[in-house]
C-alpha cells in the first residue's frame, strides 16, 4: 500500500515519549551551553578529527566547535519535523486502519529515541573535543575511551533491544 493510501491519524504522545522529548531539548540546551561556556577557554587551534586510537590527527580554528551543536540542532529540527508524518515512513508490514495507530506510535517512538541517542553522541563528542583541546594526551585516559565508545554502545544496545522486541513479537503472533 502506498503511503498516500495509508490512514493519516494524529499520534498522541505517551508519557515516555514526552519524557524523551523533554530530555532531547535538555540535551540540546546542555550541548549549546557547554560549547558556549567552554569556548573562551579553548586554544586557537583545536582537534577536529581523531584516528582509531583516539589521537588527534587534524586541527582547526576553535570556531569549529560551534559546528557540532549547529549540526545537532539541524538534525533535531529535521527529525522532529519528519516524525510528524509517520504515514509516509516505510514499514515491514502493510499499514491498515486497524494497526495504523500501533505502527505509527512504534515508529515515531523509535525515531524519537534515535534523536536522543544522536544528541548524546554529540555531547560525548564535544566533551572529548574540549578536554582534548586542553590536553592532547587525554586520549590515554580511560574516560576518553568511554566518551568515544559510549554512543556506539548505546546505539548498539538500542538496536539489539529493538531486534529482540521484533523477534519476540513475531513468535507471539
């Protein structure tokens, strides 16, 4: 069924959806506040890229630090707008009048969670960037490794949880 034929219904946010939305806004504010606060203490050149060992291998002007929250804000807005049109998403099963509400809510909740995980990734990245700008030897600190891998682990855990949930629903139906 083409998306033009799918039911267009308004999805009410659950309490957990509302909490995730508030968390996303808070994360975006934290990201901008952290960059704005940390900017004045940064050296003129800051690390902008790291190799696989988390050692800086490219440097740029400290103004570059504002690119990360700018991109995060654009992604936040884009994902928020896209999330208003769940009837246009791709689905594994046909969307009908009977299952539209459940499928749309599931899809919008998942996109909302992805939005939050992206913001967490940007915060850990910018935290690592700011600390590394002050101390390029920070890459040897275990905290740096955690900052580098935390978003990857969170996203992998979320994907695993979604696959497990999908498999479980297949065996129940």
